[in-house]
């Protein structure tokens, strides 16, 4: 503020200096004047001080700023949670091969007892189910062998087998000591069928099971003996390339005759089928007229 201070009037020109005691009156008159000046200065100081203090406090030195602690806001509960986005569904979700779907539909149960099992008594023998003079065994030989020969049009007397279980070529020649070189395997063995529910089937159904071309394959005698009545969790063909077809056939047969699987058997079947996601169930199409 550039205000010009006007000097006070000469005290001698006032009423107090015209009589004796002028010096005293001059002093007495000067004191109020000085007090007035001091009051004006103080008033001016107080008027200016607040603005100066505010300006000074707003511009804190770097040290003061560094020492100031600004509280960090607490994270919300949403920020604390770890959120994982679900993957986008694909066309493969929910899809399953025909064989695996059928496996899921089979009843799972502990393996039953073999009590009362007698293969010939409970399942019968090869039958000529269609009355064409050819029993089931010869029908399967005629279906699965090549270079097939027959003396009477009914019985196969010789042929060549490409063994599906081993990949070996096996010559079949009918005879007392040679016929067993090629045998007819029940893919679901009769003993396994008995312990997984066939004991509850009628005799007619068990004979149908035993002669069902869906469940039959011509194979080498030695590999068929090594299998015996084993289920899938105990035995699979040495030739790995047929595992999918093999377990799919077992599933198809067990579904057809309402037979069970054990949890271990099911696990092995599912494991095999994981390598062939498009595996279909075999059907009776294998029972084709070889002629």
C-alpha cells in the first residue's frame, strides 16, 4: 500500500500550547498521536499477516512435503478377490464318442461270483441259428478268413487268418491237431459275462449271447488262450491298433445284454477311448454273408 502519511498538526498551535505548561501539554498531546500511529501500524500488520501466512504455508519446502504422509485408501473387497475368467466354451464341450456315451450308460458294480458257472451248461454250444447248415463257428471262420475253402459248402476246411490281436498270419487247416490254431474268441468272455450279470439272463438269452456274431472274432489259438475270461482291465490285445475297436465291441455287447462293468474295467475302457474320440459302436454289420 502506497498511502502517504500526513504529518500531525503542530501541537503549539493547539489550545493546549497557548498557556503555561506548553511542553507538558505538547507531550500529552503527542502521546495520543504516537499511539494513533502505532495502532495504525499494528492494524496494517494484522491485515497483511493472515494473507502472508497463508501464502507461506501453501508453499511448503520440499522437506516438509516429503515428510507429509498421505493415507492410502483401503482396498475394497472386490479388489481383494482373485477373479478368474471362465474359458470360452468350445464345440468339443459336451461332445462324446458313441462308444464313450454307451460306456457311461453301463451299470457299474463289483464283479460278481463265478458260483454256478458252467460254460457248456449255461451258454450252450455253436448253433446253426439260421438253418443254412453252417453253425456259428464256421460262419465266423468264413467271415474273417481269406482263401477260404469248404468241402461241402457248410464247413470251412482251410483258410488264412490275419490275426487282429497280434497282426500275425495264421494258417487254418481243419484237423484234430490243427483246428485249434485258429479259435473263435468271445470278445466279452462267457466267464466275464456270467460274473457281470449273465447269471440273471434266461437260458435262451445266454445261448444268443454265445452265438452272437457281434461278440465273436477269429483269432490265433495261443493269444486266445492267454486272454481266457479276462476283462479289459486285466487284458488287452497285444496289437494296440485294435484297442479302440476291441473295447467298443465289449461295450456294445454289454449294453445289448444288460451286463455290468466294474469301476476298474470302466476306467481302462475310458482311457482307451480317449485316444479315439470318434469311435462308434460296432454293430451286427460284421455278420455279413461271405458269399
